[in-house]
């Protein structure tokens, strides 16, 4: 699967998946429209609790009229939603309405392919705000800002942390999150659509990696002492794990690092990532399917915990989060939710013993899903191609 954001639309170039490249038609949805599917409707499987008590879920619109939203996030315990628009703005929403602009980088962001304003993370203790955005056709900047007041960032406070160059304006990544260890984790795509450089396997390159840096230990950052390749002259100290095509969205659940990785032409995958792990790209795709070479490839990398093929209208992994909110029945707690970009199908599973178990299909969004987000209360949100934000709710 190849996709790129830009100029108000998301473009797909697929060899399989959505038949016409545009995805399914979106039914009209009002401000409180919801689409619900019984929790046990997955290929004859049982509901998540094994007995049907969980009931059905719904995808309920809570905000509309946004300009290419690609991320929703908030600090723990915060009642606001921070909505990242790829063109450069971060909007604040409360109670179903946008109440102001938190940060506007539209004058600095370069929109090309899936380059734009791509990531947002809040420092867990000192109030700094971290973003990733494109400063050129093939350059991604990680930067920090300080607050002007509670609802705005001081635009003059920018400090560049790191810049990453790409061979092409493709497979950017740029997702940011602080781990339970207090370090900043950064998802970097391989930046390759056609170049064939296999940068994801090159430990002298930051491309195709999950990075881990200490933004408190030095300026602009220090290297955590237990990073797996620290002190090796031929390897980048920042690398935590490698072998990724596009680690578009990742999430922490306790100490588990779960990465939803956008695949190529055949398979999508979810990885349970550990320090120093090699997740195979471009040698393998999905669950150890040879990609380059097409047969007889090296199968020594870490397999994903879950995959799905490009069939039945499915085309791209939109990785999500583990549910830890309180609005859904308690039997949904601990389930990792993701969606397919083309079909809008929501799927969930539990991670037990390092494996995905009890995989279940849930509701479908009323259109194409471009990303997920999590609020400060642990509730989960989907972002639609239509500029809307949808919440995962119990069906009415």
C-alpha cells in the first residue's frame, strides 16, 4: 500500500485493496450519526467476553469540518482534545466544538506526499510540546515548544531537536510518544517508494526505525544508556528498533510498545516492538512473507503479532490504541483497536503472552479512516477522510 497526504486529500496508489483507489462511498452522517455492528460479527467468532454481555460498539461523530485531521491526542487527565491537521494547525476542542488554535505552523510546514505536520506529544512533566513536521520536500524536523498560556503555544519558543532526511517524499512517519520510561519515541518511515536502498535494514540510517531519545538529559537530546546500538561506531545510537516500512502510529500500554505498520502491496501488520528488534522490511512483509527477494528470503527477523491481507476491500493499517477508558463496558478494557483505511472496518484483539488473541471485528466507520487518537480520559477516536472526528462508543 502506498499512500500520501497532501493539499487537502489523501491519495492511494494500490495494487490491491480498494478497487478504484478511492475507497467505499461514504453515507451521509449527521452530527450524532453512528454506525454499529454486533461485537461478535467477526467471521462467526464470539463476542469479546465470550457470552455477548459486552454488546455492540458504534462509531459516533463528535466533530466535523476540520481540514485534513490526522491525529487526536491529549495529556493524561486533560478534558481537551488536541487535533493535528496535516497542513500545520493544531486545534483544541471541548464539548464537541473547536474552541481555538493551539499552534499554527502552516507558514512553516511543507506539504508534499505524506509530509506535513505529522506528530504531537506532550512532555510528561515540564509542559513542553513536541511536534514533527516537514520543513522541505524530503526533510522532517522534530522540534519542541513551550506554552504561551494553557491553550496556546509560544510560536517563538521553537527549539530544533532532530532533523531526518528522506530519499523521497514518501513513507514519512513522524509519530511521537513518550514512553513509560520518560524517553521520547519517534516513528520514522523508510522514505522509499522506488529508490530500492533498503534503508530500514541500514543501521547507519535513521530511516525505517523507531528512535528513542532523552530530551531531558542534554540539549538538544541525549542517548539513553540502554539503547541497543549505543557506542557502536557503525550504528546510530538513536535507534531502538528497525526494519519498518512505515510505523505510522504506535502506542504504549504499560511497557508494551505496539506499532501499527502500513504494509506494501499484500499485507498489513501489527508489531509488538522490543529493544533491538528487527521487524523485517523490506526483506519480508507481514507474517514472514518474502518481499525482497520474492522467495528464499532471510526469515530471521521478528514476526508481527497480527496481519491482515489486502482482500475484501482492505488496504492499509491505521494503527490505534489499547482501550483503557471508562465509557465502554469493562470487557473491552485491554483490547487493542485498529482500523483499515479503505473499508473503515474496526478490529480489535488482546495481547497475551506476546501474541494477538481473540481477534474480533467491530463497527465500520462511515468512510475512510486516516488515523486514530486517544483522549486524556482514555477514550478512543477515529479520524475520517471527510474531516470528521468519530468516537468509539457503545451502540445506542
